[in-house]
C-alpha cells in the first residue's frame, strides 16, 4: 500500500519547473493539481505574486479548502 504524505499546506507556483509534490520547495504548477491533491481542510498557498490565471475545465469543489495568496494577488478564473 502506498500512502501520500499529509500536508497542512499545499503550494502552487506557476513559475516552478521541477518535480511537483505540492511541498514548499517542490510546488505544483496549477491550482487544479493542488486541489486534486489536497485533502479536506488543507490550505492552498500561491507562492508567485501577480495574477494566476488558468484555463480548462471548470473546477468542482467537493471538499473544504482555504486559499491564500502570498506576496501579491491571486486571480482564479
């Protein structure tokens, strides 16, 4: 059985180009990836300042999360 680590915060940085785990040092590139990974009650933190825009399929929220922006504004479309 493979288990995932339990995070209280999952990080997103649209400018990150490495291996994505959702950790502070290896954030996801998209909000959608972070949302898919996050458990109930997890805080999703945007590390990049400025607008964060994503296109694609609409997101269906079936869990409770908190979204934070650090260093600037976050725009989720």
